[in-house]
C-alpha cells in the first residue's frame, strides 16, 4: 500500500509485520509513528534495533513479553536478513528498508504488509500543502504549490520544513510563486535540472550563473556532473521511450512529463548532449579530463 493509505488501513486492523521501503525518510518515520500509535504500545514496549542486530536478537525481542500487558513493537533498521521471522501475536514487527523498490516478495522473511514510503505523487502533495497552510489560515495558489514540490524534489521532509518557513515568515494570507521564489531553498537536484535546462536551451549565461551558485553553496564538482548526466539521461529517455520510464529512471512520472513537454522539439540536440556527457564521463574515469572541465565542456554543444 501507499503511505497515504496506511492511516485508514490501521483503523481496521494491525498486521503482525510491516515492511517500510522508500527514500523519503520523513514518510518512513511518520509510518512508524502511525503504527506505534495504532498498536497503543507504551514507550517501555518499543524496541529499536539497527542493522547490526542478528536474527536471534530480533526473534528474542519479538517474543519478549510486554511490560504492561499490551502490544510490543520491534523496529529494525536496514533489515537485510533472509531468515523467516514470525513475531508473537502480541508483537508488531516493523522492518525498514530505505531503498526505492519493495523487497522481494519471494523472501520468506518478507511477509506482512508493504508500505511504499517513496515520495508521494505531486497531486497528493499539492493537497497536503494546501491542507497544512489552511491550518494557519493561509492559502496557496496551485502554481506555487507545484513549484514548491519541484524545488523540494517531492520530498515531504523538505516540503514540511519549507511550509513552516512560509507559515511564519509571511503575514499575508495568500502565498504565490513570488513568495516561493523569495524564501524556499531549492534542492541541489532541482538546481542541476535548471543547469541542464539552460544548457539544453543554449542559455550559457544562465548555465554559468547556476554553476557558480552551486559551487558557492559548496556542492562538489563530481556531484554536479553526476546529477547533470542523470538529468540529461532522464530527458533523453523521456523523449525517446513511449512507455512510462519513471520507475526505471528512479524519478517521478511528473519529471518525465515535464521533460517531454519542455524538450519535445529538441530531441536531436538532447541526444547529442547526452552522448557527449557519457563520453566526458568515460574520460573522467580514464583520468583524461578533470570533472570541472567536463562540466564546462558540456556547454560546447549548447
């Protein structure tokens, strides 16, 4: 199930095992909190284990009697064991796997409910943003809400922090694009997307401005170039593949739609840029060129 469905599901029943997977750590924490709340376990009956815990350690915790006679909750971070672990009827086991894909259902230990804690869809995030701000008697335009999602890479952990800033900084009861641009911090990924956009559009001055900003923020050249190649890859495959490639590329369907919308007339140029970036990547690994020079040379075909 999706994270957004968990709260409703917990009102009906609580499963003995929950597999939380995904890259949004805020959602993983929130899902864990919701399960604990639904189980009504006391603080004394909550055990937290890390990746160093053995199967025997986990089984021992799952079979320990509750201190207060209620439910026990056992939380295991980065669970990778292949052994089957079946908690007692008075225990809820939460296995956390902070990777984008669900663990293999064929693994015996991976029984129970799966909860997808990857970034939520932008449509749902826009609704959550509006709901959050409404509690502070503020409204936000759809354009501003979508822009906030883009700047935060659809990560609710980032969005939540930015919403607190927006709620407290502006006295006006309406938030628009200007307010978002004034105060919201863009993720490195989004800034590199802007960099790739400037390169693809042939706007060298804008590309150099974004690059200077990233470097002033202390972002390493290798991180900039790696994200640039990923951005060009996403644009290239979005344009050349008719099927939904978002799961393969590890991005949201919205990023694919944006790429198809913004670069539809530039397919040939994008292909050349992407192939050139791959060649530069090979030259970096071969020690023939520095990462910084590779970034600069990406402008050559712009």
